[in-house]
């Protein structure tokens, strides 16, 4: 999976954007994350917010994943790939 990254929130957050346009079913993704033991903080059809590896993590249906706080681009891509491989 290939990604580009975007720096957000004054450099305190990074978003990995999948080169492939995904169409994640957010209800299914939410159910799978909860079964994996990740409590969901907030969810709707446009995003899911959870805590992952100690960071606030937001997953979007297009395959975008935002991590806060995170400044390392290579870790951002690694973490997003790990998450999306389990969900896509």
C-alpha cells in the first residue's frame, strides 16, 4: 500500500493518505475494531476516532488515517498500513 502524508495541527499531527481510493464501510470497520479490543471514542459515517498506540487516531472511509500526536512521517505510514491491512 502506498501513501502520502500531510502535516496537520501545527505539525503535531500527521495524516496518511492512501494512494488507492478505498471505500471503507465505517459500521463494519467500527465493529471489527471493537472486536480487536480498541474502544471507539466517536463514530459516524464519515470517521471513527479511537486510541491506538497511545495516540488519538481517526480513520476516514477513503483510507485516510490521522494520528495525534505524531511527527514522524515514516511511522505515520507504517501505522496506517498496519491498521488498513486489518480493515480493508
